[in-house]
C-alpha cells in the first residue's frame, strides 16, 4: 500500500494544478505545465514540451527508459479542463483546489489533474529502478484534450524522438469500471440548397429550411442495424443531427441550410456504411424536392470503433492488478468516443476510466473522493511494473 507521505504528495501536486486554471480554449496552458515541469525537475525526471504544427503548446512528455529491451507503455492524463460554466452555481470556487470532508474540490479534480499528479509520482517511483525494467514508460500530459483535437496525443505520436507505445492507459476517473472499447464516429457537414425568394411572394418557393427539415426526417428514419448477436460489441450504431443553421430575418426564404451529422459506428457498421446511409438520404431528398444545386456532403472526421478483450494488454495488466488489490472492476464499452479511438486508428490499444469516485465532472462542484487514492495508485503502479517486467 502507498504510504501517507506519497498520497499527500499526489494530492498536493493536484491542488497546485487545480489552482492554475487551464480551461480548453480559454486559459493559457503554460502555468499548469510549469507546475509539472518544476515538480519533475526537482526530482531529476526528464520531460519536454510538445507542440502542434502551428507551434502551439499541446502537452508535456515524461520518458523513463528501461535498462533492458522491451516495449514502451504510456500513462496519459489531460491537464486542460472543461469550462466552469455558471460560476454562480458553484458552492465553492472552481479553482479552489482544497480538500473538504475527504473530497478534493475544483475543476480538474476528477478530469484529470489528479490522475496527472498520480502518473508523475509513478514515474518518480520507477525512475531509480529504470535499469531493471524492460522497454520504457512515457507519461503524456495532454493540454489539448477537452478541445476534442487531442493535440497532445497527436504531437506525441508524430514525434520522431518518441518511441511508439505498445499500449496506453488513460487516467479518466471512476473506480468500478475500466473502458476497454468505444464506438467510433463518422461526421459530416451537410449543406442543403434552394432558390431564395420573398416570403410574401405569390410564387411558392421551397425554402432550404423546408428541404433541410425533410432531410432530418429521412435521416431520423434511416434504417440502422442493431447489435449482432455474438459480435462481442455491445452497442448499436447511432445517427444524430447535432446542428441546424440557416435563414435570417422574416422576409426572405433562405437558399442555404447547414447541418452537422454525427454517426456513431461499430465493427459491423463502419464509416463507409455511415456515409452510405447519409448519402442515400440526401439522394432521396434531391429526387423528392429537386432544386438546381444538389445537396453537399462533406465528411469532416472518422474514427474507428475499438474493443480490447480482457486478456489483451494493457487491459489485462490493470484488471489483474485491481483484482490483486481486492477490487472488482467491470469492463465497459463506451457510447461516446474518446482518445482511445484516436489511438485505435493508429493501431495502439488503449484503456480508460479507472480512477477515483467523483461528482460534477464537466458540471458544477466538480470533486473527487480521496479515500481510495492509495489503492488506485498501487493498482496503476503494479500494472505498469507488470508491463515493464519489474
């Protein structure tokens, strides 16, 4: 079991991070990463900043090289956070970073500054014994995660100086489950055209809004398959219209409406199938309500679904370590996509979601309960050691 001094140190580092706001797209990430850099430097742990193609700061990478040949494994936690939302709705300051009744309070306490602090401490634990380990350990601290861009992970994978990991463990919170899979996605921007006209004209004009509304009906009625029995993937595909924009004022029938279409994919219903369904609905619209300009479909993103078996690494290492610590941890396939889908697209297995109990994630009064921190720390450390042959 982790001693009280180590647990207190993890919490102290997490508190310092919470007190440096790092809301995605709002705050600068330098102050939070400087806290990490100073902490790592004080313990002689090598780290370097990661930048995107435009030179923007997107992450921090810690690397511990083992003394024997072997695979590299990565611990990943985001240091950027969701916005605060309505600060007046919080019962404490969003950047409080204090501990009250066993709860660490503030934005990032659950997602995922506490995990970042924990992972850095594991690196510090393993560095003195690196010579006896096989392969290596990387700790990725991503500050472009809540944007949905995952710039830190992308920069890490594109970094020629970094060793490609054999697998990644992502430090999202939640003590009872570990995410070993997720639906993929296919997204497209759809532009529906029409002829513009005056709303008071005697001539009937089919507006782009009417055409777009009909397209929404067609897409909502699209026939998507269910979950095949025996597939090992528990969730069906799903299609959602997530944006609908067009028109201005009252006197003009618009000639354009833009829609966003989000399709969650599965191994039996992939990106090609998703695009086929959307284009079929578009073709039906253009045949039923013809106008001179056809409807445009512009794909904007595609990630594959993924799922690891319980005996695949790094899932097996974490599940075995949790069982040895007396925990019963369920495996889960997530409906929303996550950074694991990005990694799966690169052929890198990933798991996520084993951490501390929490409340208010992405909402008001975010906090994480600290009672199980020693156990969670011990599980991750043992999992990493088993992967590194320690």
